[in-house]
């Protein structure tokens, strides 16, 4: 069993245009449940978020959703099983997800997922945490994101060390295998976030 107790998953509130995204989200939820790793996610019952949560719940996993009050009507909280934490803002949502998690997995998604990924990377760059960040490259979905990071490094706007702050893995089995190898990172001072 993994030393990680809890993983935050950032992913789309839509399902995307290829069934492979949903298959991957379901496999991730099932895999986290089987490994005994608690899923922390955005709380929505729609898109890849909802698919991941439902799969984890069906597999007997622990699920914690974190959602700002204003999104409850839009993202329809996943309420069958698990815990829902309601926050007052998007920032407090990310703060709470950070505090509840030992590591982060970024799955395919849109602007919200990009925002979460870049913020958690920025916090790592600023030395606010050393928690693992795993990017799952389903159907090449992470290529443009990684290219953006590389462009910032090549242009001198980010230090080359940022490349060591995250790992890109090809699929969900690779992500689950890597999670099994990772010890939890030491707690960081969330008061600085």
C-alpha cells in the first residue's frame, strides 16, 4: 500500500471530445480506490471530475469534493457518497485541496485545470511546498501545457529547475504506479498561500 494517503486530481468539468478521456478518468478513480488513496477533487458531478469521483466511490474509495458556493448550481456537486466541502472562493478551494493532499494529478481539462496546474506549480517554484505533481498525458493532451512551460524556460522567464517540479506520465496505469512509489511530502506552511 502506498505511503500517500490523499491525492488531489485536477481535471475537466467537461468530458472532452474523445471517449478515451472518460475511460482514463474512470480508471484513475478505480485505481485510487484500489490503492486506498483518498481522492480530493473539485466536487462536481459533471465531466471528468464526476466520472473520477463516481468510479472511486463505486470502488469503495474515500472521496472529498471541494467546491465554492457559487459553482454549486453550475457544476452539480457529486453527493452520492463522500464528503463535500463548500468554500467561499476559488482561491480558498485550491487552498483547501492543497491542504488535504499529499500529491497532485493533472488530467485533461480546460482553463480551470490549467489554472490549477499552473498555480500548484507556481507554489512549488516559490518554495511553498515540495509535493509531487504528476501530469497524465492522455492522447497527448499535456503536450501544449509542457510546451508552454518549456517556452517560459527557453525565454528566460522560468528557471530550468522548474522541469524537476513535475513529471509527465503517458497514461493512468503509469500515474498509479508512480503514486505507489512516492512517499508523502513534508507538510508546507499553508498560511503563506
